[in-house]
């Protein structure tokens, strides 16, 4: 039977838990869940014991910046995602524009409300995080793209929103096989399998392709590292929608984009998180 390293982390508040989850998402944790307690917010996550040996010390240093590692133990395999979906996942309504739900929940009754179905995992992309909701708003407000790229696609929610907003085709990329497997399932449920190419890998996997829109809801360091690749892939006049970073990172992101002649047009902020729509001149 497969074993997992199970971590329980106590954070002082929800904001610290969200920031910590964003940073830990760069490591091979397979899922995240959180719950409010009298002591703060308790975050639970899992990874293989082999991965923990490789990156545990580095991950622990980040954990110590935002909370306290209260439990670390090895446990037997379980269908964590199924348990989380059953106990914790709730539909997300965004501004009467759309509902993000699992197939287990009823569809919206208003035909004007966009219905986005995900095969939810305990990671970004379920629609519950501020950055996902803001990116959905920006995509909905943008002109439909003929061809779009979703970098760090997670469950594929941004790709599905883009396609249901009129995009003709989306390349969706994530380094995590857990995420791309979820996105593949959800693409079929949403009836968009013929209009999406889901890739396990990095943005380098689409080098040489060009897009009318690029969506990247990932962390600050990856955005800054890959902004030149986004620029090379983005057509003139194309839209670059970015989120996954905090208010204090906004100026650095805008400056890096400006160096590639990509300039902000719309900025959204929610609970210290930022999403920005850019246009390439």
C-alpha cells in the first residue's frame, strides 16, 4: 500500500493560510484542505515520503514563516480528493456571472449564468481562492480569444471559462499530473474536450506557438521568471491576465511586463491578492 507524509499546520489566520498554500503549491504536495479552529486556521496537506525527504527541509522553512508545523507523520493511502469533495467542496458563485461546481451539485437554474463544472482537487482551481475568482472576472470581461494559453491550469477552470466565453481553442499546462488528470476529466464533463489540449509540463512545452490571450494564475517568482516566454508567445494586441501574487508584488510584476512592451489595463484586488489584465502593444 502506498504511504503518504501527512502534515498538519496551524496558521494564525486565513490570510496566512492562503499565502502559505500559495508558496507550498510549488512543491509536490498532492492536496490541501483547511478548517477554522479556536487556535487559527489548520491546514492539512500530503506528499510522498520520498518527496518529503527531498524538499521537506526547504518546505519547513517556508511553513515556519506563516505558521507552525503541528503534526508530521506517515499514513496509509486514502482517496483524499474524494473525501474532500464529499465533505468540503461547495459551489462558488461569481457576481451572478457564473457558478463553479462539481458534477455532484445541481446546475444553475438561470440560463444566463455560466455553468462551469470542475472535478475538484484540494488545490487552486476550485474557484474558492481569491485569485481564481478575479481571473474568472477578467476573462469574462475580455474579448474572446481565438487561441488562448492557460499556464498552471490546475483543475482547468480558467480554460473552461475562456471556452464558454467564446475562445476557440485553449492549450492548458500544469506541471502536476494530479491537476492535468482532473482537468481532463472536467473537460469531458463540460463538453469542451475537442477544444482543449491539456499538457503535463511547463510553458516551454508550447515554445514557438502564438496566442491571443495568456492566463497565468501562479506565484510571483514563476511569473517573473517566465514573463519573457509569455511575451514571445503573445500576439501584438493580445491579453495577458496574471494573478497569484500579493499587493506588495504588483509593482515588480508591472515593471517586468513593461520591459516586454506589455502594459496593464485593469487591476483587481481582493484580500491582499491581485489580478491584472495587460495588453501587448
